[in-house]
């Protein structure tokens, strides 16, 4: 059994050690395994780590529990993706409160070139269902990954529309991987696994308690390039997701609805208060996101790197290797170029028609 994964899970299961502290400890110590070998005094020097946390780490006995979890994951063909793994979705990793790990079941690359979150009320109207299907149908040329929450209403219709149009789709769960909620969506969940993936941050056996869903919503918001709210009442989970997405500097869209209709109030308010772009068709998304099907990565021409200087080549290679939009902070970290110099270099590459600037300070090859 992989000792690092076992140690990471044991740390994750330690009472009082949340996502942020897990990542902090692993970062400072170099690995989860090393956290348990680090002397108490050195642990106390890590920002955010106090006496209670150290006692929990030193005296906790979570390895047996972690071992059971890994065996269950293997039995159920569930992969546990650690924050430090290459497979961990890069968009989610860029947010401060990203989960320390994800349970994953399916066959979908979570770093798809274009990702769209579709959310809305559980009390979807026929209008809302029709819009959700239209969005997915019109996103086919973009090969977009559709992300939603597997809930009643707009969520499940977005998943079904994606499946119908042969688009990959990811269902983000507010329960353990072994508890599909609502149970009525088990068959759709099975299809999602075959044409996308199910993910959750919750351990096996976690029930779909109310407090899990706002946490689930941050994963949806963190993983998408753009979030579309199709229908929403004045209060509810869809608006929470929109607020979170705005906080992450994501592009939020809202479908307008009839004045006076309960499930139009939330969307109309988002638009009125400038917290969402008006969405009337995928053309609105293409305009704001600077997307076109013609520039999909599968059709990218081969670049002659000898035409560029060393630093430009370095940035081009990073963007080519990732094959998805990359945040400027990540580019700076990977290229070891200072932010000011990198910004100037990216502008030069834009003028050379090699790189395109995307919303949210992200960049991709043209």
C-alpha cells in the first residue's frame, strides 16, 4: 500500500485538521509521511499549527482507519486524488479553500480545455429544462465539460442534456461516493461515470447532510471557467454557487426570466446587480469568454520554437504541456519568471498571435 497516500489520508482524518492545515503541513514538511516524523517543536513553527493540532497528529491513530478507506476505494474502483497529485484539477487547485483531496470515479480528464458549470433551482420549470438542454446542445462544438451537482431540477437536466449530446459531464456530490443522492438519480449517475465522472470530497459513508451542499458548491464554482445560473429563486443553493464563483473571479452568467415568476427572481437579481452577465444564448458565453470552436486545442498548429527567445519558449512549452488555460500566477511559478516580466512577455506573445488572454487572468495558446 502506498505509504504517502496512507499518511495523507490519516492526516486528513485527524480531528481538528481541516483542508487548509493539511495542505500547509504537507507543504512545509515535504510530504504527508514526513508530517508524522517531524518533531513537535518544528511542527509548532509552522504557521497555523498550534498545540492542539500537534497533539492530535502525534497521538491520533488514524492509520488503521485510512487503510480501511483505501481498501474500500480499491474495491469500489474509486480513485482518491490528493492535492499534490498531477491529476488534481488545476482550476480547483488555484482557489484558496480547495479540498485537500477528492474521491473520483469515472474516466474524464478534470482539466478539460473548456468547463461550464450549470446550476439552478430544484423546482425547474419546462422553460428551465429546455434552456439547460439548449445550452448543452450549443456547447457541442466546444467539447465543453459540463459540471453540476446531481440534484433535482436544473442540475440533473444539465447532466442528462450533456449525456444526450455526448458531452462529458462531472457530478459533484454532497455525500460519500457510496451514497448517491437523491437515490432517484442512480441510473444517471451510472451513465455519468461512463461518460464523465463523479467526484466528492466526502469520505465513504458520509450522508447528504445540509451543511455538505454549500461546501459542494465551492467545488462546482472552482472547477468551471464559466458558471450559468438557469433558474433560481431569490434565495437558494444556485445563488450561493454564483456568489462563490464571483469570489473566485469566475465569469458568471444568468438566464433572464419572466418578471414576477418565483424562479426568475434570483437570475434577474444577479443581472440587475451586475453579479452575472446576461445569458440569452451560447453566443453571449463565446463573446465574454473569447471562445470559438475553431480555436479548440485539437486543431492547434505546430509552433516553430526556434522563432522565440528562451523565456518565450519556456512559457509556450508550459501552455502546450498543460493544453488548458493557465492562470498567470501558475505560469509565474512554473516558469520562474517574475510577474512583471511575465506580463510583458505574455503581451508580446499576444502581439505575435501565439497566446490569447482569457478572463480570470488566464492564458492559453491560440
